């Protein structure tokens, strides 16, 4: 199962960490995600995600529901970096 690291900045770290949106979008697709926060005072956050089907992951990221979840979570899309297990 592929593992990815996703790094990005958010408007409010505590809001992002407590958001139910990740589980709502990823859970039904079998995707698990562990969350991380950057150093104190940073707006950077991250995920380590286990993804059974990368095509499904990509569909979620490109979907309207995915865009709405990112907006709700305060994700700054221009800062997203995805690292693939290599």
C-alpha cells in the first residue's frame, strides 16, 4: 500500500487538526492519515497517508468535495507538497 507525506500551510492549525473532513473524505475509501503540526508559530501541517488506491486518492484531490474540504480546513492550496514513498 503506498504511503505519502503531504505538507501544506493552513490558516488555523488547531482548526485543521480538529477538522472531521479528512475522515469524511478518506475513511470510506480506506485511506488512513496521521496528522502533524510544524514548529510553534508555524502554519505548516502535514499528513502521512496510507492509500490503497492512488487513482481514488487523485479523484478525491480533484473533486468538488475535496476542494470544499480544503477550503473548510483553511488549506492554502499553493503550498501543497506531496512526497511519494520511494
